């Protein structure tokens, strides 16, 4: 099943499809779909399955504990403290997600919880379009600091039992000083080690995604979360599965006081996620979504190269 935006690009070409797009959101879908279709070589990204069922905040939050509930899973993220015992803050937004995606992908790719921060991350950030200076440096450094300090708790329901998993993302602080130095972009090397519990859980529950799909989504953090969720769920379905709007609001609606405010934003983000996942089969109805069994976001032979699947 080819989605409307992919059919439009196939029939009319990218430039004509952009011209025919009636809104900025539709043009964004065309651009994202075209970016993924143009990639001749798919780059494999990895994220923890927990982030397919829960998520970080989309925007800055003042609370020192962030809670998100998904299907049978609850995530608590607690802000760390600085040496003056002041809260550093909970990681949020697309940059936090991108940093974590890089760390998880490199750890699985190399088979080691110790990730080198240097030329490979420089190249990765260049592909993402993140400049190594000025405001970008400040924003990336802030999210790295928050990721380094925060604590995680995953609660998972298994029948009548509740499993609790405590930990963090990384064991030590993420140093990005050399990485974000535009004058010496290739001379610096540093390393960060994933928290042992998070590393063990990541190896047990990896979700393969297309790195270029995440890049094409760009700064839309909700669309990133929806894409990861679809990549996790759709290929494992054996029959069509309805999901209600209240369920979508519970998982993705953090920061929205009312479901009616959330719904149009979610639909825009969903369409953007579908634009970078052409194999996905999802219907949008008044009652919610209907998910259909779909081909995986990443071909299984590619995932198996890293021992996944």
C-alpha cells in the first residue's frame, strides 16, 4: 500500500508534489519522503524498545521528575543535581533524542557500551545539519549535560507482577567540548560509557530504525517518537489493531492539557512519520487509529547484520 504522499511523488515528481502541497505541513511531508527515497544506502539506527512505548518531554519542563505511561510500561526520568544541589533538568526535545540515538546506535554497532565521541559523531552531526558553534553548541551541550546527570526508572507490567528497572543513560558525563569546537573538529577524541543496566537492557530490547528517516523528520520530536513506535509495533502485528485517541494521548500527549489540543498536532506528526516510513499501513479514524501488519521500517537482513531480529 503506497501512501498518498509517496504516490504523489511517484506520479508527479518532487518539485510538482511540493507545488501541489496545500499547507506547510504537507510540504514538510513531501520533503521528508523525498529525502528518504533519495537515499541509496540505508543507515541503520538503534533505539531502546522502551522509547517505543514512552518518551522524553517535547519541551523544557520545570518539574524535576518526568513521567510517561505507555502500553504496560511507565518511564520516570529524574533530573540530576549539580554540586550546589540545584536541579540540572530533564532532557527534552529533538536534540536529546538525537544524542541518545547516536550513543545507542554506536554501542550496538561496535558491540561495546563504550562509545567514542569524535570524528564519527562529528560526521553524524554534520549529516543532521547541527552546526558546531554558537547557539547549536549551547543547545547540544545543555542536552548532553541533562542526559549525563538524569536517572531512569522503567516499570513494566508482566501479568500480575510489576518489574522495576533503575539506572541511567550513561555512567559518566558526556564531554562535547572538542566535538563542538569548529576550529579543531577532527583532533579531539573522548569516550562515554553507557550505564551497565541501560546497556544490558538495550542489547535485550533494541529497535532498528532508519537513521535517514530520523534525520528527515528533523526538529519534530513527536514525529520522531511516533516513527519509533510504528517501527516497533507494525511489523510484529498479525491482524489489524485499533488504538483509541485516549491511548494516543496518554502515550504521546505530554505537555498538552487537553486531548482536543493534542489531536491535530498528533495527526500532523503522524503524517510526517508515515512520510519517512513508506511501508507503514495506518488508518486515521474518528475513534483513533487502526494499525495494520506492515513490512519493517528496516529490512530484516540489515538488522540481522548487527545480530538484531
